C-alpha cells in the first residue's frame, strides 16, 4: 500500500475502476494499491502536484549548527548561516532544532 495525501477539503477518492478510498478527515491521507498510486502520479493530479502517489522522503540530519544571532539551527554542514552570513556554532544536540 502507498499513502497518498489528499488536497485540503477532499474526503476521499473514487477511481475509474470503481475503487473507493475514504480518509478519516478532509485533507487527510489514504492508503491505496500500488497500481492506483502509479495512476495518480501519471494523471493530472500527480503531474500538477495536487496529490502524490509514491514514497515520501525527507532531507536533513539529526544534529545541526547554531546561529546565535538568528536563534536558528541549520544543517550540520552549514558552517555559515544562510540568513545572516555569520559563522555557525558547534553542532547542537539532537532534538534541539528550532
């Protein structure tokens, strides 16, 4: 099964082959069969970015580097703050990201 996030206000999907998927709340997620996820991705909703039928990925690290003036934690490889340009401090402990 593949998780698909529905657009805001959408309560479910009624597909052309008769399959129906209902979310627990409007704008929630539904688990669909892999073939349906591929069809969503190839269709208008997937091409326009309205819905995604595929694996979800995130990018980042557990630790980060602190910028004290901005009060912000950046990625661990950011030696210079992207916001103010000052050097960032030593890596922050896991879980203290802002």
